[in-house]
């Protein structure tokens, strides 16, 4: 494994200084039902704040990813390619060989205290899910959220994991001192499709329960309706059922995103497609003939349909660049350290 060439930026395809070396790695397996067949590589990282390359299409500049690899085992996951940087398999290896940055909370706290850090927004869950099953054992997110809260540093979380509700109190506390955005990913509610393409995730209805629970506690939550899977999850009836369920859960916004197939993910997904839906292989080859993304006309069609349904059910998409906000319940609490003013701020929804 090429542990020594993994860098702070290599999660996004760049390589500068080493993030951790081979002598910082401990490999563990746990013979328990929830982790059977999973290998954890515990590492002591040298950096946990990752800068997103300027050419990225992502709407944020900094990320924190305490894990690499993901037991959610989504067959379409775009992050699969990152495992190849470690000489790990991007297929089943991505699902079962999980890198855990065990010192992420303490390292983040130190990096946030650096005079070179200026309090920029930090996005989490953008590479692999920070609330995947491994988080239940390693418990890295409470320390990460606390470190950000102490500095009143704005952050956002995208997840498919119901474990985020464990940290509800921490998120509420953070929202009193800085902008916090929470989004849950639910691309479809079709049970058969879920079981085959997202076998390690909580069921869509459980994820929508997360949206509902957060809302009941004054933390509004948007839904990233992703991915919309061509020819399997894009029928008008499927789109309607999904948007209706999202609205019923009290989501503040819904943002559709059509499946994209980057190298690493593309090969694994197409292999899955050939095994489960061989009649669709040629249609996919034509639809994605120009690269990782479906044609603009197809993306626009899906976006228009979802936005129309969202308006019908009363949730509508948030205008780009205009985040909705909601004030969390309870009195404002100043951060224990850092540059926060201690004045109550509002919760930013993404």
C-alpha cells in the first residue's frame, strides 16, 4: 500500500506533502456481525483539512474527511477512485478496506488554531460518509464538531447515515454560534433499487426520519436527491413518490443530482449494471458516451421535473447562492475559545 504518498490534497487528485507514513498505520478486524469482512486501517494523519482544487466543481474550498472507503457500498460512489491512490481495490476493496484517521479531532483542533487558518467554511461528507457504520465504533465526529464549535467555524454535513442523530445536541450547540448546514442524501424511495445499489445504507425512509427529527428540534435539513439513476429511478412516478416523501418529512429544500460516473466508479457501476440489468448497458454507453456526466438535456429535464414537483408539494429549491436560515431553539451560547463573538447566529441550510 502506498501510504507514504497519500497527501492532504490527494483525495481530490493532487499530491504534495505526505499525509501519513507507513509506520503510522495499524490494521484491525472485528469479528462482530456489523463489521464482519471489514478491515480497518487506523492511521495518524498529518493533515485533516483538505483544500479542494480550484478546478473542482464543488461549491466549497475546504473539506474534512475522517474516513476513506465506505461500508455504505453504493455501487455508483464517485469516491471509489481515491482508493487507487493507496493501491487498494476500487470495487469491493472500497467497501471493505476502511481508512480511519484516528487523530482527526485533535489534529483539526490544532489546525483551526493556526494563525494561517481564517475560519473558512468546512464541508464534511463530501468524499465518503462521515456517519458510515465505522463512526459508531470510532466516534470521531463529536470531537470534530466540538473543535469547529469552539472556533465558531462554519461547517456543513452531507450524509446518508442515521447516526448523525447521536450528535443532535452538539449540532444544536454549534448552530448557536456559527452557520451549520445539514443535508441528507435520498435519491429515491424505491425499496428494490435501494437494496441493490446502496446495500450498506439505512433505508430511505430511515434517512427521511432523520430529516423529520432534525426539523422537530429546530434544525432545518435539506435533501440532496442524489443520485437520480437513469432508466432505473427516473420514471415520473418514481420522482413524484420521492419528492412527496421528502416533502412529508419536512425538508427545507430538495436538490436533484443526476448520476455521474467518474473513472473508478464507472467501471464498478457498469459491472453491476451488466450483472443486474444487462439490457441497459448499451443505453448507458450511449447516454454517458461523452464522459462522466449525462447530457445537459437529460440533466435539465430531471431538474425541471423535480423542481415542479417540489413546488407542487410546497418545498421548492433554494435559489443558488441564497441559503435559507432558521434560528435554532434555546439561548445563544458563546464558543469556549476562538474568534466567535458569542452573538446568536442562524443556521444555514444547504
